C-alpha cells in the first residue's frame, strides 16, 4: 500500500483536520466531533440541506458544503456510513425553523442511519426532516417501475441534485419545494462508470478487487461493486459510445432537449483523458440531437486512487437550468 | 499502459478539442492551431500574459488562461516544449499595444523557443516582450548567488506567479510593473516534491522511471528528473517535515511573516492524503512562527498519473497578498 498517510486508523480524522484548517471561511464542525461537518455561513430561515456518507470519495460528499449548496455533511470512515447520532447533530445545527432535507446516495447503511436520524429529529427535536435518495447509476440495477423504489446506487450524479436543491434553498423556497426540486433533479440524472484499476482502503491495506492489466470493467461502482461487463480495454471513443448508450437509452428525451454533463475522474485518471472522453461525448450527444448547456470536468466524486471515469447527465428544464447555473462557493465547487 | 485514450499521437489534439468544447466562454485558439490557446475575453489595453510548456501537467499550464490570470498558452506535446511559431502566434493575438509578458518554467527547450518568439515579436511585429522564468524547485539545484541565473526547474509554484502577475495586469499596470510583480512573486516562491509512483508518456507506452514498491523519492521533478534522495516510504508527518525543512531553510523569513501554501497532488494521489499533509504543514509553520494567509489544495500541477505531492510556499507582502486574493476565473482556478 503506497500512500502518504500516518496510521490508517487516523486517516479520516487527520484528513478532516486538514480540511478545517484549509477552509475556515466555509466549513466548521459541531458537537466536538470533526465528523459532523457544517457550514460556517448559516443563512437565517433557510431550509437546511444535509448529506453524508463514507470517506474516500473526496471531494464527495463534504466538499460541497458551503454557500449555495449543502449546509452539513456527516462523515463516515472510508466506505462506511456515518452514524445516526452524527447525522442528528448536523441536523440540529443547521435547522433554523424551516426544516431539513437529507440528500444522500442509495446505500443500505446510509438509508438506515439517515432514517433513524430523521425520526429522532422529528420526535426529540421537533425538526421536520424530508429525504431524497439519489440513485443515478444505471449500471447497478434495472430502472424502477412506476411507484416502485429505485434500487440503483448513488454515484457522481448526486452533485447535480446537491446543486439544484442548494440553489432552490438559497432562493428561500419551502422544504416541500426544495424537496420537489431535488426529486426532479434526481429523476433526470443518470451516470455510468468504467474502472481500470482498483483502490486500497487504508485500514485494509490491499486492493478491494483485481482487474487484469489489459482489462476494464464497465459499470463498476465506486466501492468496487461489480459492473455490467469486464473486457479488454478499448479506445476512449468506444468506451464513451458504450457508456453513453446506456445513459441515453435510460432517460426519455426528445431532440433539442438540454443537458448538463459531468465527466468525472475516479481518482488516478488524468484530466487529459477526461477531456479526450468529453470530446467524443459531445460528438455523440450532437448526433442524438441533445444540446449540452454546460460541461463539468474533473475529479468530483472519486474512489480513493481508483483508475477510471464516470459520465453523468442531467436533463434540464428551465427551472433546473436556472438552479444549475446559480452561483455557489464550497471548498471544491466554485461557480460565479 | 492503462489509459482511456485513442491513438497516442492524437492524445494532445483530442485533449485540446475537449477543452475548447467544455470552456467556450473562457478560451479559444488562434491561427487555426489548437495548440495556440488564447483567452476568449481580451481586455482592451491590458498587458498580455503568455505561458507555455509541455502537455501532461493539467491543469498546468493552459488551465490558468482566463479572467484575471493568463491570456495565452502555447501547448506542446507531452513533456515537450511548444514551438516558437506557436508562441509568436499567441503573442500577436494577445498584444493590445501594452506589450506581452512571458511567464514560463525554467527548462531549456522552453527558454530557447520563448526567446526566439520574443525576438521575432520585437523585430517583425514591433511587440515589446519581457520574460520571467520561474524556478521554484529547491530540490533541483542550489540557490543561485546574487546576480547569477537561477538554475532551478519550474514546478507547481509557477501558479503563484501567474496569479500575482495576472492580477497586476488586470489592474492595468504597465509591462514593467507587471514584470516587477511577477519577479517578486517568483523570488518569494519555493516548492518541494515527493514521488511515489511513475507515470507513462502515451507515445512511449512504459514508465519513465521505476521506483520500489516500498520506496519514495524526495525532490523528484515533474518529468521524473532525479531528486535529492530515494528511500523507504515514510509516514506523512515525516515526509512533510523533510519537505518543509528544505523550503523554509531556503527562504529568508522572520517570525510573523505571512505565506500562502499550495499542497499539490501530482496525479494519482487522493485529496485525502493532501489534506493529511496539510494538517502537518500547518503545525510545522505555526512552530516556525509563519502565518498562513491561505491554503490551496488539489491537483494544480500534475505529471500525468504520477503518485506523489508537492508543497509550494510564497512569502507575501501587502502587494503580493492583494494580488493573490484578487478574483480570477479560468477553467481550473476560480476565486471569488
């Protein structure tokens, strides 16, 4: 295991200490627990937005707490859910009478703890909490039927949900309205990933999976969950075609629809390669008659040093476009 | 070689095509050559700032062209200098009568070509060009004596020079004044790197160097140039101590001096590890009596997928602090 760290058991704590030192104008923590990360700029009367999840995905999740996006993030150990107590502490800190919306990825541990925290917030603290669970990974399950629960995992596309909900809350919309916007953003977002090399959880000390030196896995999850298929590494253009076919085959659209697209690096994949993929993605979307309003490129949601990328797309209407374009300032997301 | 690319010979061209698609509001190119990247927002009468260098270091160099920083970047092949012709084309595009300042890293190929371009701009185009060569890597050579040329390589610290010069030019200072600010920023900037794993130039197809699975190299350059020493991988805190000792031992300072610090990932090193190092850097600087005005953390200057980090420090006075803090908006650097 080749990492610039101290003791593996101090990994998350020391990472968080560094974060608070670096961004005192944007973030702080509550309840004497560095895992309970909250905004340093609480807005009076605004609906509070909280997320949470395991570490190892920086800048996800905590990097999106700040002005115009999230207000809190409970931080778990690497690839582990934070606790309900930590979520409750964040909830109490950010509630200002308008209620709190939880936005998090579709993983059992997170669902269990966020549900418990929401219940406690309601019964013990009289804080109204609503939840939106992001499940944008088209590789992880078939699309849910009308009225059924989405069983897909949440991956990089959750950032679109954060952005839209954050801007809606910043416009001082009510909890019900912010929830509606978040649900609309989530319903219109799809992601597909491809992995080339594995990552090592510091406490484990060895790769979570192995993959041949000439292989890739299409659809692998951000914790190494099994994808759709494993095969020989192909040229970037072919990979982009296969990934995008899954995305646009999954979302109903008409020619002329507008989308935002995120080309996301999973950790060790250079930006160069992300832009090479972006070039092909643009060609495909033009061919399909979809209009890209804006591209986002970079490491937005990682899996430690995993090699690979994901492509996320959100289909926009005028409302989502307005919220996607609104300014925001967090440690990792800055938009004028 | 495990990369998401098409033909290695198309690597840079396709990366650039992706970049122009993604950032049409900020960058474009001149002379029908995608390697001649220029700002899409020319400011009337402003001193033009140009840089250039090999590809493979994204977001360096081109990612800092935009509002409040650079106006142009000539883009070479991976780890290769761009040509004097490309530099001249950029120079002609960005000059608006106030002259052009070249800011680039201390490498022979770049010096040769930038000098030729400056000469041609002067003789053939009547454009006054001045140059500032950044050489911030303390590992690469002994400090230069008074009046001698700096023989150190330019690495991540060049971003501080871009930022200060960019803000000075944006304040409509003259070419001489912008050059003075850039020289002051360069003279007060130091960087040290450590490498853990090598990178692969696409056309070459195999690692440029090898390094044992339990080893690190302190002071390695961003093209794999030999560093100060190779040894067993140590805990993050010890690495930070050794790197920072080299930096603060090289720059004259007094207790209470203010600095900005950049913790930079070389490619495949997770942000988590960068923040773990930042935490220790902060402890050391406090011990030394230096006051950190602001931290920058992330992949600002990479070497493809190289594993490792660098630490850069700029000693501030009121003028440099003002310019470091001024707003800027480029594809990769956004500051409100």
